[in-house]
C-alpha cells in the first residue's frame, strides 16, 4: 500500500478481520473455502481477502431468502416497521460514514472527497427516500364493465426473492439503490457485489445485522460473476434479477433468466453525447463536459464520452477541455488532494489503454493525455482524442475510462443523428442558451436521461435507465418500486 497514505485505524481493523458471506443472518465461509484477493488499485497491493462464493452458497441463500419471504418476522412486518428498519440502516451507515468512505476509496480507487461527499451521503439519502415508500405502495380500484355489481381492485405485492447484481464503479450506491426499493416493496434479497469492490457491501451486511434485519432477508454472496452471478441468474428460486453492469453480461442474463421466466431489470452501458451549441455559455459547458467524462476516472455509465461542437468553436472548446483536464491531480484516492484516482483494476487499465492505442491505429489524434500515469497503480491520464470518424471503435464502444472523443460538427441539423448514432441510449447532455433548441433536440435524442445546461444529475426519485442497448426498465421513483412488485387484480361480485 502507498507508504505515505494509510487508512484510519478503525478502517484498518475492518480490513484485518476475515470477510465472510452473509447467509440466513449469519456469517460463513464459502463452501469451497476459497477466497479472492482485494487489490488497492492505487498501488496494486492486496488489502484483504473475500470469500469466493459457489453455487451451493447461492442455493443456501435462496432457501433462506424464500423462507424469510414466506414466513417469519419479515413476512409479518408492517410497512411502517419496514420503513423504520430502512431508516435505521441509513442512520447506522451515516454514523460510520468515514469508514464507509475509506473502504470505498481503498477498494475502488476513487478520491476520498468523492466517497465522502457523494457516494456515502447519496446512499444514506437513498435509503431514507426508500423508507418513505414502504407505506405508500398502493393499488387502484377499477370499474367493471359487466352486468351486476362488483368491486375490482389491484394489489401491488412484492415480486418475491430478488437477485441484485452490481458493478464496481459506485459499489455502495449501486447496492443501496437496489436494496432500498427491494426491501421497501417487501422482497427478500441475494446481493452479489462486483468481485473488485465487495468491501462496502460486506460492511453493509454488518450494519444490516446491527439494525436487526431478520435472518434471510438480505444475503450477501461475494465471488465471481461467472459463478455466483450466473448461479443467481439461473436459479429457479429467484423471481427477479436487478442487474447493473455491461451490456454484454446483461444480454447473457436474458438467456439465464429463461428457465423460470424471472423478471429482469437491466441497467447497462452507455456512450453518451455532450452537445455544445454555438450560443452556449462556454465556460460552464467546458466545465460540465470535462466533469462528465473525467470524474470518477470516467467510470460512470452516463459519462459524456462523445463531444459534439460546432467546427468554428471546436478549437476553443477543446483547448478549454485540455486545460480542464490538466488541472486534475492524479494520485491515490486516500490523499485528500487527489481529484482523479486510478482505474479500478489492472484489467480495466489495460482495456482503456488498448482503446487509446486503437484510436491511434485507426488514424485519430490524441490531443492530450493518452498514457498510463505513474509507476504504480492503474492510473490513466485524462485523454482527449480528435480527428475521429463515426466508425472508429473509440466512438462506438464504451471505454469506461477518462477518454473523451471530440467531433467537429459542420451542420447543426445533423446533431440528433450524430447523437443517436450509437447502440446505446443511456443519457445525453445539451448546452445552449436557447431553451427551444434544447427541447427540440432533447425530443429527438433516444436516451433515458437528458440534461440541459447541466452535467448528469441523478437521485432516487428521478427515473433512470436506458433506451436501446442501455437496458430494460427504469430504476428509482415509482417506476423503481413497481419493478419490485407484481400487480394482482381482485374482483368481487357483490
Ligand atoms: P460487468 O462486467 O457486466 O459486471 C457487473 C456485475 O455482473 C458484476 O457483479 C459481475 O461480477 C457480474 N457478472 C459478470 N458476469 C456475470 C454473469 N455471467 N452472470 C451474472 N453476473 C455476472 O460490468 P462492470 O465491468 O462491473 O461495470 C461496468 C459496466 O457497468 C459498464 O458497462 C457501465 O456502463 C455499466 N454500468 C451501468 C450503469 C447503469 O445504471 N446503466 C451504472 C453503472 C455501471 P464480477 O465483477 O464478480 O465478475
């Protein structure tokens, strides 16, 4: 671990104790006894070991979750008591916020300022938001168009046992954004965090026990996606999967879910455009575009990774972005001065550098950055690529790193077509002072979230999800709750 920057003693104590799987309210080793190394991406050191779960561990978790769903304290708990429980979990995370932030930074690499001011508070706020939903899940009454007298109503019931499979870019936030609505709806859960970043999920497991979540309601199985994730996805005892991750794995889940036709929510990849009109406030637009692609080292599903600017302003905007990029301070996330941490893993580091190499090979020019940074850890310089054409891999494929591809646009009427020239449709951001142009373009862009004169904004009450190959369904708000319920119609003849 970087010699100069160590976690606090409290966080080190957490790292030093053995991590186990949470099944049926108790901690246990994986059936195989095998473990995976947890690597600090800032220097490649091994900081902990986590259990490598197996199919048998998933089986045990599903049995426990089914039992908890059908009988016992959880099945009998009132919505108001579920709300109190969610609120208690939020309070407990908040009370340990420094420790959660340090664990997230050590595990993922992100700057401690981001873990402290974004990841952990957003997770706490989301749990409190979902707590409010417990008492507000409701059906409707409906008219019956038949002779006679009837009362017809719909009931929203929990969908059952749900598998929550999460990625590594916002580990705690992703877990909580699924756990909150699942528990609010009355489901029971098997959570499988990403193998690279399981620490905050495991610490969350301890919080759940401290909060007196009944046994079996939340089970946490760490391990490989190809083993644990696949076993959850194929399991006949799981009623729904809520997945966030790559489009490739998302597609594989469709096949895996076929056996029992389990419900699927898929939050997948993106290749989102940032569009700057000539009349935009350029200072704000440059800062917005820069933040959108470079924060969290570009490992954000809604990162604005494709930039479109009118040709006559291209140099001015790109120069502004080069300056913006040069101001990031790359370093270990635990250093409070760091504004850009490493990528999450050696594999991701190699992948991003391969994309930059592919751009060079295909004839694009690297305007700034373009290299690995430092002698240890998985750092990549914030990178801006120009002279691209729409067929290049860096324009079409999701890189998931701090790499912006910039295109000069000759005809503004082409903007919608350029923005939509992607298999993805997760988000887009438009910068202009002319709100009418902004709305017109927003209507034409096929994406789940569009921001105007702002970088990405997310919150548990704002529906989130993708068009096209960015996913199926929506998380957050009423739509997010509904995705964890089944609708039942009850008709009574009077
Ligand atoms: P990933 O490789 O698809 O992994 C996501 C999760 O799926 C991990 O927990 C992974 O486990 C698991 N997994 C892997 N193979 C599996 C299988 N065969 N069956 C079931 N689960 C399996 O994605 P990632 O690299 O972690 O995350 C980056 C991707 O997530 C990007 O594409 C990004 O756009 C997307 N993302 C989307 C959103 C959104 O809301 N739309 C938000 C954040 C990220 P292991 O890690 O243990 O292999």
